[in-house]
C-alpha cells in the first residue's frame, strides 16, 4: 500500500512541476515587444506628450535635456520596450516625450 501512495505522490509531483511553466506563461501580465504595436508619433496621446522617436528631434523643446531618452526613463519597460504612459504600444528606446523622468 505504501508503494502505491509513493507512486501516486511522485506522479502527481512530476505532473505539477511540468505544469508550472505553462501556468506561469498564462498568468504573466507582461507583454512582449512583438505583441505591442509601435507607437505612432502622430497619435493623439503621443502628440499631447510631444513624443518623438529620436530624442535629438526634441532638442528645441524647452523640457528636453541632453541624454534624456525613453530607455533611461522611469516609465520605460525594457522587457517589452513599452511605456507606462502608452500601455497599448511599444516605444522607440531612443525616443523622448515631455513626461520623461529619471529612473530612481
């Protein structure tokens, strides 16, 4: 009888371990870069925040300072190239918008 219980335990444990990666993928809330369409600079929200795909294009904006880029902003999400301000889109890592904030 103990043999059967041990076999059941081992089988159930292995099945549970095999299902972990699948469950983690389903429950993950982060998107991948290929899943997010690139933000169009002419979109209303992008224009409202003066988003540009190349930070040097913002050099004439009063809020811009040299070295500010999406990839060193606190809102940037490197794993998905996303931005918390544009949750449905990915942004250009070398881009800039007027909401740029230094990473903590």
